[in-house]
C-alpha cells in the first residue's frame, strides 16, 4: 500500500480514507503546512533553471503543483517544488502520462 504524501493530492481508491483525504483539496496540498522554506515564482525559476513562470502557473492551475497564494503572489514549498520537478522530469523521461 502506498502512503500519501502531503503534496500528492491524488486519491487512491485502494486505500482507506484518512483525515488527509477528507480535507479540502487546497488544505491537502498546502505546502505551508510543513516548516519548509517557501519560495516565490522568481526564486522557483532560479532553483529549477529549466522551468518557466508560464509552466509553473500552468501546473498550479491544473492542480499538479501545490502552492500558497499570499497578497496575490504564489509561493511554493522548496521541498515540494523539487519533488514535483524530479517527478515531472522522471515522467517525461519515461513517457509516463498523468
């Protein structure tokens, strides 16, 4: 059985519902719930180098990338951002569809 991570946001029908499953999607994917360092879009682009702002906004809108919005700006957990990037690169390299 696969454990859910705070950034997964994907319901697995093979697991029993947990408190995490019953939370609204925004709270479930909120990277601010951890004590991780938050970065804005500009810093995220600098950290990941090959990712554009447009790509970040697209994946946020689709629900693929968890974020926190404060004063009109998007912020990401650095750890979750790196995990998302590694996972997306792996899927691209292995031609895995979402």
